[in-house]
């Protein structure tokens, strides 16, 4: 039976070349009781018209237009309009496997449990020929909430993204959970964190149900811009949650420092020295809150590298790493021949 309605929310901005594939993959789901909410976030190309044409052919597509305000505001409007019992987020240039919704629903064993799956990374240059899934398939498993939260910042369980998940609409509405519209990087992770606080944990499957298109000029592949600093605000919001245990606070302190180091690695190629000074201060302040016994040699080396070492050292090391990666890549290419 398909008694549970699923709302698939797709924020869209200037994606005329990609939007149809994601919508079509949603329409072609084996599970049919869905609505597809597309929020056009002030596109200046033909995105709106393309979706409008599709909506006239299938009433399950609901199109809304708004003034440009960013992906968070678009998703929030989608949440306001959603009528489904469950919510799925799909980015406008990505697409679903045909059994994605059916599989997600089948995975849920009880209420107040976030359902999480895996995804394929697809290069824009070889969409039809090559997909990469970083996690090896294994059995589905349930993970208790404390164990889930300890994995924040590790990449495990895909907690950094609102995609590849099945959310209960009632949990979102009853706890007034929305995307923070002042955070432009890391807003997904904050949303997932706030949602998890009202669950018993997750059920996790390594099956790939999303296809993530790696585009050259997408937000995730750009080098650096000022808005990336809001990623730090996102982690600070997590830290400020009064329900955090001392154990989870330590996890979040480490995660904050990790995010700062990632940003410094990007900023170093720009002239934004003031941003580096600001980030170094935050990193130093929160490093003092971490128990010295928890600071292993790797942490200490990275801290020295990003805080005490001169910027030129970072540039030199990054060039060495880049050269080594290219060398390894060339070796693999040669072997394939």
C-alpha cells in the first residue's frame, strides 16, 4: 500500500540544463504517492518555464517562484508548502534511483528514526559512463543517537547533507526546525543536527539511491568566498545547543577546528589575510577547551601547520600534495594502458 505521501523538495536556481533530469527521476519512482515541490529561487534563465511545462503534464509537480534568497530560503518555502508525511530533499542538478523512495520507506523500522542512505558521485564529463560510490556495500544497521552524534565531522553516515535522507514532517514542524537562512555553507549539517536531537538515532544503508553531479562551478567545488565563513557559524550554533552532553561538546570542538583548518586551506590562495587572523583566533580559543589528553600527535601537528606555521608553508605543502596526487593518478593511468 502507498498510504504515506512523500514530499520531494527541489530548490532551483539557474539550472535549465539539469532540472528536468531530477524531476523526471522523481516522477519515475516505483513508489507513486509523491508530490514534487520545486521552488524557483529567482532564476534568470528558463528554469521556471521548463518546470512549468513539466507541471502541466503531471499534477504531482507543484511549482513556486520566489525572489532570490538562497537555497535555505527556497527549502524553507518548500517545507511550508509540503503536504507529505515524509520529506526528501533533492538538489536541482542531482537525480534519484528509480526505487529510492520505496527503499527509504522500507528501511524505517520505527518512528523518530532518521533514514540515511548512500549516493553515487557522477562527473559532469562522464554522466553516462562512470559513477563512484565511496562506501562499500554492507548490511543495513541501526545506530543509537549518541553514537551518531559522535560521528559529526567524520563523514560517516553522510550527516553533512540534508539529501540522501527521509525526514518525518511531524518532527520538523513540531520542533520548528528550518534551514538557517544566514548560513550559506554548512546549513545542511546544522539542519540534520537539529533534527537528530529529536530522534532515537538512524537506520543507515550503504545502498546508493542518489546521483550527485559534480559540476565545475558548483558551490561545493568553488575555492573560496566570504560566505564560506558562515560554515563556522553553523558549527557554533551546534555548540550552543543546551542539550549537548560534555562528550558531544568535545566532538563539536574538534569539528569546529577541523572546519576552520579546511577554510584556512582555501583562503591561503587569496589575499584575505584578515579572515585567516579571525579564524586562527577562534581555533586557538576552542583548542583551549579541549582536554589536553585528547589532543593526539595528529591534532598537534595540524594545529601547528594551520596556526603557527607561516602561510608560505601551507602553500608549499599544498603544492607538494597536489603534485603527489597527480603523480599517483598518472601511475594508475599508465597501468591501465
